[in-house]
């Protein structure tokens, strides 16, 4: 194998050598000469570099190299001096573990971070103006990266021909094939496109978890006008290979990692989440009864959080057999769903289990592997497939308005939480687009200080044209086929908390009256009052206003 | 052929007989016995009936039967009495000619109208609360119809087994095959799914225009879990038949029509629309130069209106060869684009030419027919295909906000204009999502009373996650890869009218300051002022406010 010019500059530490498992997992002999220590690599990353990581929902991300870079920055106190300060442009399919991403943010090492994140320090940096963040439909992020949309202003690297969108890809693998291709860990995410887009590749082979070879389905990602159909008509269909093809010449270092994915426990169920799940399962039963859904439903997508856990938990015990799952991420409750035999097959782009869940999964890996498949987020979240398969999509927003617009990202219109994720990929294209949320959330002074059913969502990520069903612990509103004037009373009546029903109906009634009077009554609003619940919240810590007009 | 029980109730007028052309065009002999007069059919439509029409953007819709129903209602003064009043639930792929739809609205004959409409009386009825209207992504409307989402509350017809979503389909044809299948006119739209969904079918064979047999590509529309990929990788690919398959037993009447599609002239170009087109063509040239687009571009989608005309007009003379078009509707300027040879192939779901354009087109039909193809709106607007082909999508909104959210439907948040159409199908899934608008619009008292660049769009149909490029006559803002804090200054600087630039920058600066102060600066807003331009407009007839805070 020809060494890249760059490779010659990487020092080879002689102090540590790869384990026997590493030698067994890395089946391409040429890569063994690229074995390196993370500490040797850390100084090579330059201020302003464009870096892509593997990882999705906090699993399958690189741990050694990002940690070594942070250690290097911290121990040399680089951030104190504008001349030595390092800030990077960081691109990952979705979120990664807080010990790397949040630490980078705390050290102010992130100039730009796309398209999704989880972590207090990262969101603090974004909302404080230190980190440029843009959230993007997760199905689109990888293509926009390969299109060069994120690297329009990236300086051209001297040694790079042709110009690549990323300087570096740092990815976790659980094995490497004879061809030098990468077998990912418990997520695929945007890793194929990040590898395709990077000038230099660093591989962290994680020998603490089993080789997950066979779990993944990796298809080639072409650019228009050369794209081909995804020939998938069932969640278990495969269209690719079990490893990610890469050009071995671009691999500049291979590390050994034994650090686990730093996941936490799943969100515990609550009486509210169980009530929501119960409304939803009843709704699905009713749809089967009237013949609008087959008796084994259609493939399910379910988001993250306690409501999702309650729903999947309910289905694990529930009335439907041979259920299919086509989703973005699998949580612990899916293990039970598989174990009870109700779930036949599940595909996603990531498995985010708790530490105990992963222990169980890895110990019983042989039993699960033929009923699971991980795909890239470009495929898992593809509008093409979500629509073709007729997915039932279920996600949690921050708030939904009385006409069916939803906010999934920005509290009070401005403060970014985690980002859009794949919610709009699924909700736009599903056969049944379902949003579930508690009807209220507490503030410091009021256990129901925030209503999640509002007159006009303070940020809109999903529109009225995308949602079919809204459900809270109060009830379920079926919006299919309803006009805006029909939707508002149904949403308020079925979903709003009793403490807000009157306020919301008064908003609607007054808006209707005013708008009809001026011949503008299609989607009635009093724009002067549309955001009044929020301004009251900012001033008084609750959305309970005294009156709509003074 | 077995006559349906219903058919026996239709009187057969002896006063008029089909023309020779009709007999030639209707190749299924059994249909000749179903020849009927529209006046005989009119009384059969009952209050509350669910009716689907063919038609899209005012072409290819039925004229005879809807007119006869309106005549019947009007001449018998049915609407004066609640007991005789007739209001129908009307479903059409998009808009139809005003002489039928607007007349129905003026006679208060429309209870419900989905998913798009054009006409003063229809929008008046919607905004006055007389017509329930919901706009929907045009790719989704046909599937939601076949899913039964629009007929959840429809009473079950006595003689109908199984229960169909529509009582009636009334469709225009330019020919009928031996199998009894329907060759549409100048639009396909939702006609296949409307026919599939209807209990009883009435065919209007239009003998005043040529048989357009061979122009259409009709694929079968399956429901999940039985959907198949659309095997299209080039705009000229065919995946279906040239006529719409139907069950001949459901055809209850066949009429002869000689009424033309009632189209008007195309919107004339203006200096503004030419300036927008010029910015856009320069942008496309630049993208080709840096290698992000092939030299013949990627398939183009272009909306309706004078800006679209200027763009296509510019391209007809322009620097790109062998251009492909994948769009929703073709206007007159496409004739020139075809004639200059720059446009190689165009596919759409409708051809909406001016009367002169149609004359030219029908007279030269043989020359054009191998370079054109009409598909159903479910396929023309399919996310699957728009994304696979890497479409360049260009549409006009009412307004765009400083972060890249767009309003395509509701003036001042409430007054419905025409509906969403296919704008969000294309903008969400295109490789390049472009919105073009004049930077201002006039009010009664101020030639620049309305700014189309606003702080917070009063209704949101396309989100910040969907738009790449905003262009006005002032300039072009390239938003790709930018965070919200980066987008706002670029949109204001490049796109806003000089009379509003200061106001908008002040809104952004003050919002930024306030939101950073409370650690919520991702997408800065002053919610108390976010809609102030609109409330000023409602009170004072202009968006030019004196100050953001009193």
C-alpha cells in the first residue's frame, strides 16, 4: 500500500502495541503499520479544521482521538491565547457522548456543529453565540455534506486533490475487512458520507464490544444525476454490503479503543406517558377495526423519551402480532418487544441502549442479529422509503399549536435544545403522522406553567400539512381531513390541559370572530396576541395570562 | 357489459347524439349506450355528495356536467331553501376553471374543497367560513384520498360495496381505449386516484381538442404495504400505461364536450421579475463553474407566475444546453424553451398554456409529443423522485422571514389565497431549494407598503430546514450551510428592500442582544414584536412601523 505524503508526518509511538483482539479484528494487514496512539495524533489538528465523526444518538462515536485532542488543548492551555486557540468545525450524523462533545464545547473548541447535538455545554455554547449550529433533516445532512454545501467557505487544503468537504474523518469500527472497509459499531448514521467526504481517515477499532459484522446494510451513496432507487419494500430488505467501502490510501492512522458508548438509563415511564400510550394503542386498534391499517399495523417509527418507551412497552405486551419497525433509533424497550415475539423485525440507524441493555444485547447478540438491521441515516430517514412503506411515525415536540403546527427545536422561539433530528423526515412522509406530548410542563413556580398546546407555535418545524394525530395525556385529536377551523376546537377539546382549555378556546373564538369580519377567516389568528402566552412566560414565569386584551 | 343498478335510473335524452369524432374517440362500444346529456345527470347529485373532478391548474377538468349541476341549482332556486339546498364535498387534484369552480362557490354549492383552488369566489367562501378548505402537499392528497382520510365521516352509500371515498368522479377524457380506460386531456393530477376512489364515474369526452394519447404515463397506485419503487432515473423514463385503467362497470354516463380549458394569458414579465431571473441564472452559472452542478444543470422545477416566466424565458435564450425539466406545470414560456432547442425533455402533471399557446401546441402536437410527458401528481411531486433526480426547485412565496421560513398560503397569517400546492413537495426534497419574490408589494397607500422579507413569517409552510436560496430583485442570499445567526444578516442585506433594511437589521440586532443576554440566542427573536409589522399593516395600511418598542 502506498503511504500518503501526510502519513509520513504522523509519529509512531512505540510505547503501546495492539491487542490480540485488535489484530484479529483488523483483517487488512497494511493497516497494522498505521497503528498509532491518540496522543500522537492530537497535535496534528489545526485551528479551523473540518472534522467529521461517526456516531448517532450517543453511540458508535470515536472516543480516543477526540479525548486526546481535548487533553492536548487543555494541558497546553491553548485556548487562553488567540494565537494558539483551536476551534473546529464538527460534523456528526447526530449526537455523540457528552465526554467528548460536551467537553469540546466546554473548552470552546467547537466553532460550528451540524446537524444535531445533545449536551448541556454544547447547547449553552450554541445559545450563547459561541457555536454556529444549524439543524437539518437527518436524511438530508449527509447529502448536503457530500454536495459541498457545508464547505463552501472552507480553505482549500494544499495537499488535497480533489478538494474534499472534510479534512478529517474519525470513526469507530468494530472490525475492518480485508478490503480495509469499516464495520461500524452500534450506529451507522452519516458515517458512510463522512468517510466519503474526508481527506484523511482515522479509525478507532473498539475491541471492548463484539464485532457487529452482519448487522449493517451499507449502500453506495451516489450524487444526482446518477442516483438510483432504493429497492426496499420491506424493513428486512438489504441493498448493500456489511461494511463501509473506503479508499485505504486515505487511512492515516488506526487506533485501538476499549471505551464503551457512554449512554445513560432510558427515560422512566410516568402516568402521563402511559396515558398517552394507551390513547395511541386504542387509536391503532380502531384503525385496524375500520380497515385503514393491516392487523399487524405498518412499520413503526418511534422517537426517543418516556412516551416512546411507554408506547413500545405497551406494544410489547399488546394486541398486535408480527409488527415491523422502521425507525431511527432503538431503545431498551425494543429488547422486550423482540423478546415477547410481537416484534418481528426492526431496522434503524442506531441502537441506543442503556449500559445494562447493551450488556444484555452483546451477550445475546447471536439471538438478535437476524431480526435487526442498521442502515445509514440517509436511507433510514429517506422520504422515499418512509412514504413507500407507509410508516406510522410517532414523535414528541415541544409544543403544538391549535392548527397543527409543531415546534420540535427552539424553546420560546429562540433557545435551541437538540435540533430537528429526523422528526420532519418521518412526519412529512409517514402514512400516519403522530405527535405526542404532555399537555403541560412545569415551570419553577407553576406545575402547569407551560401549555404544550398553544395558539401559534413559537417556532415551526412541522407544519399543519404534515400532522395527522396529536395526543396528550388528556386525549387524542384526529386531524385527518379536517380544515383549520375544524382542527382548532378538536385539538383544544381533546388535547389541552383543563387549566388552559378556556384560554385557548377564547383565543380561537375571538380570532374567528375578528377574522371572519374582515374576510380572512381560513386560519383565524389575533396576531397581536398570538405570542402573548410566551411574553407572559418571559415576564411572569407562567403562560397563564389574565386576559387576551387589556 | 353488466349495467349497474344505478345506471338504470339515468334518463337517456334522445334529443342529441354523439358526433363522429366522439364515436371514433370512444373505442369501447359498450360506452356508447351510456351516452347521456349533462342536463339529465344534474338532478342526480344529492346534497352532501362527495365528488371528485379531474383537472389541475385549470386544465383538463370537466365542464359540461358541473355546469349543468350549477344551472339546475340556479334555475330551480334550490339554495334559497334549507330543505332543497345542495352543498357538495369537492375534491380535485388542484385548481379548475373559474366558470365551474367559482360558479359553484358563488352559488354556495361547495361545503368542502380540497386541496388547492384558484378563484375569487372560492377564496371568498373559504375566508368567510362557508367553505371548509384544507391545503395539502399535492403529492399526498391523492394517497390521503385513497386512504380514506377525507371520507372518515362520509355516510355509507346504500348500494356501495365496498365503501368508496367518493360518490362520483367526473373526469374529462380526450379518448377512451378498447378496455374503457381513460386518456386524459392536458393534465393528469389526481385523476387516477379520484377514479379509483369513486363509486360512479362520469366521463366527458372532449372532442374539441386532439386525442392526447401517448402524452401520459399512468402508473398503478398501490397502498402500503404493497407499494413499489418508482423506477425512474431520468425525466423521460416511463413506468406505466398511456391511459388510466378503470372498472367499466362503474361508468354510469359518457358525455360529449366541446368546451375548451378556460385559461387566461400568462402573467407578464416585469423589470423585477427579469432582475430576479438574472440573479438566478448567474447563480446557476456560478454553481456549474465550481462543479456543484453539471453543465446541463439538473432537472428544473419552476412554479407559476411572472418570475417563473422570466426564468424560463431567460433559460430559453440562455447558456445551458440539453436542459431537463421535472416540474408540476408547464406554461407558455416552455414552448419557446423547447423551440430554441435548449430544453431537451420536460415532464409535469399539467400543461397550462394560454389559449394562443394551446392553439399553437395542438397544431404542432406531433412535433412536441416526444419531448413531453405528463404524470400523476403523486409521481410528478413524489419526494422519492425529486430527491433522487436532484431537482432544482424554484417557487414564489408570499413572504420569507430572516431565518428562512416561508409563507406560501395565508396573507397576514389567516387569509387563504390558493393553497400550498406542490411547493413544499419540491422545496423539501430538491437539491437546490430556491424561493423568489419581489422584496416588497404595494398596498393601497404605499407602493412598498408590504415587505416580503419579515422578522417572523405570519404563517409557515416551508421551514428554515428546507430553503437554500432566497432571491429578490435586490439580490440573492445563499443560505446553504449557514446557521440562523449567519442567515439573518445575509437575507436582510441581499434581499430586503432598502426601505426596510434598517428596520429589519434593528429587529435582528435587538433580538440578538436580548436573547444572548438570557442564553437563548440560537435564533434570536423579540416575540413581543415578531408580528408588529403585520399589526401595523392591519391598523395603518403599511408595514413601515415608527419604532420596535414604544
